[in-house]
C-alpha cells in the first residue's frame, strides 16, 4: 500500500490514528471540529474513506482466465469477496504490457475500493498508474515488485528445491530446468543471470524456483550446468519447443523440471514423438499442477501449489487495507505430490 494510509491522515490532521479512524467511520464521540480536520486531511491526501470503500468495487487484474492457475486464483478472490460483501470486477491483460497499463489506469476509478493485481512485466504499478497510490493494492504471484505493498505468493524457492532434491534422491544428476517468462524477454543464460542478480530478480517467480534448484544441487555437490537451462513460457507449445531445443543441442539430461502441467504435457508429447518415454528416458516434475496432471499418461509428479488459497488470502489482505489496517502479505507453502512421471535412475 502507498504512504496514504490512516496514519498519514492522522499525522496531517495532528490527531492520533485511533481518533482519525473513529472520525472517518462516523463515530459521534469525535468532536465536530476534529472530525472536520480529519476529513479535510483525508481529502487533501486523496485518502479514500471507509464509507467510500464500503460501496466500491474490488478490481482484479489478471493475465488470462483460460489457464487453470489464474482461474483458481480468481475463484478464491471472488468467493472470498462475496463472503465479505464485496463485488469484484475482473480485467484481463492478455499478458500484454500495454493492456496491463490500460487496466491499471482504468482501475483508478472513483468506484474502485481496492485492487488485486497479478503482474507479468515486473514494472512498478505506481509508475504506470500514479493515481493507484490512492487505492489499497495487493499483488499476487511474485514475491516482491514494489515496496510497501502486501504480496501474496507461493513458496517458489521450496518448489524448486523439493522437486530437485527428489530427483537427486532418485539418482538423477543431469536435471534440465525450463525457465519460463510471459514476455519471452530472456533467451540465453547470460541474460538470465544478469536479471537474476538484479533487483528484477524478485519480480519473477522463476528466479525463486531457480534458487531452490541450485540449492538442492549444491547440497549434493552437483554443479549447476548452464546448458541444462532452457527458456520458454507457460504453454504446452513453449515446453514442447524447449524439449526439442534440448534434444537438438545434444544436451544430455536424465530429468527435467517444467513450469506447470501444461508444459509437462508438451515435454511428454515431444519425447514420445522421438521414441522416448517419460519416465524411462527422463523423469519429469511440474512445478505447478492441477487436474491435467492426472489426465495424461504417465500421470505427472507435481509440486502442489495452493492457487485457490492465494485468491482467498489476497482478498483478505485487501480487506484489511480497505479498513485502514496493516496487511503484512503472506507466503503460501507447497508440497511434492509423487505420481507416475518420476522413476529411479538405473545405472547401466
């Protein structure tokens, strides 16, 4: 959230935060002169009063609803908002930076009580839409995009670590890693590492997954190999292509981490076309997976992400902000679900 909160209003009005809160909520115990001072301070700062928030809408900005991940996050948000008596307006960006900008700017409306934002670019939303500073904001997905705003995110470092550690336990040592980005702006390992070590390294969940991957390798004295890092997106097609590039480059791998179960299906399809099967040719773990993981052969070992819960927590965090309370953000834990796409490596 921005600096325009109940404490900022109280400081400008030269009253306590408790007095400011009572005044803005219409408590008759606050003297009219003090209440007037608080309301004038709120108006000058652009602080939205609780009464205005109570009648406003929650705007949920999401890349695409066709993907199960975002659909489940949206369902968690909408169900929780309904329970709290809130209406949700959904805007989709199509994972396009220009549409993302347009949605953020459109959300800065007098009818908006709060915004839940799932970014794809990593850009500071306040730079894109300065008027957003006046509106309570929660970010879903990345661990840190902008300071002072609550983020709700999965423990992606543990996701990369748990998956890699299990593959190492099975005897695999050549573990390929598909690094996925919406914007397809990273195409080689050097660029990947430059961004990884930059402030933008906290803007994309893939870097936390890579941290967990490297940590697990290093615990087993396996040196990370840049040739095993291949770049793609979030789709079936992108990971089909990533697996093809690994094979075309004659990279030796005995296991692979895919971003999600759609991507995992693409890997399984390509390898099958080349006469290889999963897990005989290579074990496969998807770092997010839902129903699709049980619908293909073999069933896919996944790191279980709690996508619906993310939406629930985001709506709850936003409700705190809209009440003028602190919202600390929340990290949601993950767990490994072992299915048919992993197998112990047989030394020949």
